[in-house]
């Protein structure tokens, strides 16, 4: 419900228009129906009854193994998980830091010349349309398969997201501090350093941790274009050993929960 303040000071509560919920449900069901029809037309049968069976195979031991064997295998994945975290961490930090100057040049309240911030915004919007898998393929073409290609792809992906989010954040800051510093003789660089950065730094850290978590979760998809990550375990066993796929999923889930807890701790410290 929206709250509207009239000129006489009274507050009127406007009821929420449920038509948007209904419209969203209709659109979602339409896409789902179209997807099922497309599968049927290609001879692929949609069998939701198999979902419980697949989940049971993923999250329980098989072939006479015990639960000890199941969780021991998860511990064996620590090396590839550490490599994935290193790749995601390096790519996230490089991409986030590279986005800072571009975000400043894209902000209307910092760079007031339209022919400067306009092209930067256009390039950012264009850059963000490139999927991370395409960036990974380009990276593999430049440096070959390996952790470096994954780090480059994640850096470019992080750069596009962070630059967009950051320049939108910069445009909401209090410019009175900037103008006050410039009125005392500070140049624009000094004003940005002492008035802009302190306002956006806590949120920037939060954004960085959030994108890092997103990169860890989405890094699994990079294995399908040839980059070795935790997703390689799932790709190599997706049609045979479902329990190994489940072990990798559990490990990714635990790591993401730890990152989320760390993110909440950092945000509380910065508040």
C-alpha cells in the first residue's frame, strides 16, 4: 500500500493494486506452458514425478556406500572448492575496483557533461548484455582453459554489474558535502576522496560481498564451457552418479551460507 500526503497534511493510504500480482502469475504460467509445449513438440516428455527420485539419489549414499562415505566425498572436494573460491575472489576484487572510476565517470552529479557520462552509460548497458558464459569463451580464446580464464570472465562480469550499481548509488549521495569542500578551495578529486567515497564505501563493500557470493554460485556454469570449477564435478557426474552431484551442491550451499553470514557481520560493523 502506498502512502500519499495531501496538501493539508493528511495522509491517505492507497490500497495496493492486486492486478500486478495477477498479471505476473499469468505471465509466469504462460512461459511455463510454452516451455512444456516446446519440450513435448521435440519429443521430450515432462515428468515432474521424477523430481523426488532424482533428489533422493542426489542426497543419499548409493552402491552400498554409507553416510560416512557420502560426507567423506564432500570433504574430498575441498581442493576444487578452494580453487573456485580463489578464482571468484580474485575476479570479484579486480572487477569491483575497476568499476570505481567508470562509475564516477558515468554519474551525472560528478561529471556534469552529458557527452562524457552518456557514452560511458551506453557502453555499460551494452557490456552488461553479454552473458558470463560468452565472456568465459572469449577468455578461453585469449589465455586457454584454466583458473586465469575463469578469473578474467568473472572480473568482466563483476565489472559490468558493479559499475551499474555503483553509479546509481553515487547519484543518490548528498552533494552538499562535495560543494562545501569545493567552496573551501578543494579540487574535484579531493572532493570525491573526502566527500563521495566515505558515503559510498560501506555500500560498496556490501555490493562486493554480494557479487562475490553470486559469482561463487554461478561459477558452476563455467565448467560447461571448459573452465575447471566445482561445477565440473556436477557436469561429469550429472547423468551417472547423482550422489556426487548432490555432494557438490551441499558444499556450494554451505560455502554460500558462510559468505552470507560474513556479509551480515561486515554490514553490522560498517553501520
